[in-house]
């Protein structure tokens, strides 16, 4: 249970780094392993620390009007590996209002010394029966 709580905490730090567009915080979260993998929705898999951090820098530069809120968080951990899944609710400010969409994410963390480091982020769009909601009209 302790490792699950620590995994949830670093998972929250990951989303906080995203919402603040904080590349330094993102660097501290990711492991330096060349096997680290990141799959952004609709992107091919990225491998290695440098490639992954470059992708986040580009996203931060080009997504100033986006925020992620997470829900349905589930965590499972062993002594040195943790898996966290969650639903990412993405809110984007567009000309027509605020658009909302959902992504399902699986995040893997590996214990390096006494610090949990992200070694995989895989996010995939969740198909909707409807178009993404325009929450500005609610």
C-alpha cells in the first residue's frame, strides 16, 4: 500500500508538471533510461529521455490553453515497479469555447534508489459516442 501511495503521488506530480508547463519538473519525473517510452495520443512511440523531454518541451510551447484533470486513478506496485492508470480529461480553450475530450493513460514508474521515476507514459484517446463536449455552453 505504501508503494501504491508513492506511485499515486509521483503520478500527480507528472500531471502538475504538465499543467504548469514546467519542463524542469518533468525532467525530475522521468527516468534517464534509454528504454523509457512515451506515447502521446496519435503519435508514434518515443524512446529515451532526450526524445521524450523534447516532445514535452514542444507540447508545452504549443498547448498554452490546455489543462488535464485526472480521474479513475488505479495504482498497483511491487517493490520496484508501479503501474498507474487514469482517465485524463483534457480541456482546451478554442475560438468556439472550451472543448473537452478524454484520454486513457497508463503510466509506469521504476524505483531508482529511493525515487520513483516514470519509464512509460502511454495515452490513447477514448472514443466517444458523441463529439467532444463544449463545456462552455453548460
